[in-house]
C-alpha cells in the first residue's frame, strides 16, 4: 500500500514543481490526485476528506521556503499531515503478556498479510528469541494456508493447520 501511495504521490507532485507559490489551482489539482491515491489505497473516505482539507488549508497561499521547491514544500506539508493522521508514536508489541501472546493480522485481500506474518515471525524469533506458532484462518484462499506453512518452515516457526 505505502509503495503504491509513494509512487502516486511522487508522480502527482511533478504537477506543481517549478512554481514559486502554491496557488489554489495547482494545489486543487494535486490534491485531487492525492485523494484518488488515498482512496485507491483503501483509506476511509471521511479520513481522506479530513486529510485533504487540512493539507489544502495549510498549502494554499503558503510561501515557499527559498531553499525548497513548491513540490518539496508540499511534500513537507503532506508528510506532516500523514504523521498527524497516523500518529507520531511507535507502539511495540506487548510480548510480556501472559503466554501465549496473540497477534491477529486482518486486512483486505492482497494487502500482504501472509508475507507480513512470515516477516514478523522471523523478527520475533531472531530479535526477541520467541517461539512462533502461526495459524491460517483464510477460508477464501486455500493457497494462503500452504503459503503460510511454507513461510513458517522458512523462518523456523511452527504451523498449526486448522
């Protein structure tokens, strides 16, 4: 999701490069593209609307820092609003919970849940010296069960077929 969003934002920002001031017209067109990129990344519509309104409010008429291009200034505004929307704090997993510590991965099809479970399992085994057991609950994609089993074997974790 983030790679696609990054690519879309990079392409979109070319529209405002080379301008000395961020005007309502060039910001409006750029924000339309940003809105589409966020919606295609499955961000909720109310969140997109609020995000776009906050970026527009900060960007329109904004004097561009002489050391930055308008595109760079716009990226700075978008980044600060993304950080504000997603939160600045990093939350760690609570691995000190009463064993077993359970992590549930949920998301849309094709979002990378199965691969992320494998990466998380490897991280927990190597960095935190934890025993890992993965279980697939994907009833719509039987191949995901086999894929998860293979990933569990590769990272040295256990697999529980359901």
